[in-house]
């Protein structure tokens, strides 16, 4: 992979995370709750982190070309899932901290510090 390939992979992950943060996070958090969303995200992301290199190694061993569409889809897909889920967890933690700080008597004053 060239530096341009690596950069485009991270760009796909970044666009996915921004899209999820703007369009999907609030819906997901309302449906399953913040804690459950955080746990589910970690479980799925960890599974992808452990599975991706093994699937890629098996594909290379089976003769799949490194620059093939299949490898690119696998690579971009793994990056997208990991970026969305782990990046979304930072948003989840920030929302939980903000909710906690808002319950304090001095919440209005320390909310800026919490962010």
C-alpha cells in the first residue's frame, strides 16, 4: 500500500465517523442507550480488529491479489467499522460526562471545563 492508499483509507474512516456522528449517533443512543451503545461498539470493533488481519492473511494465502477489489473492500470496510465504532465511543463518553456534569449544582460553570 502506498501513502496515498493509506491516506484514502483513513479518509474513508473519517468521513464515516463524521457521518455517523451527525446522522446516526443520536438515533442509536436513543434506541439502545449510551452504556449499551458503548459496550456493543467495543465488542464489534474488537471482533473486527482480531478478524481483519486473519481474513486478509487467508485471502493472500488463497492467491487474492493485494490490489484487488476484494482486498480494498475488506480494508475500507474494516477501517470504516473501526473508525465509526471507536470514534463514536469518544462521543458517547463526552455525552455521558456532560450529562453527569449537568446534574451538579455548579454544572453550568463546569460544563465548559468538562468539554
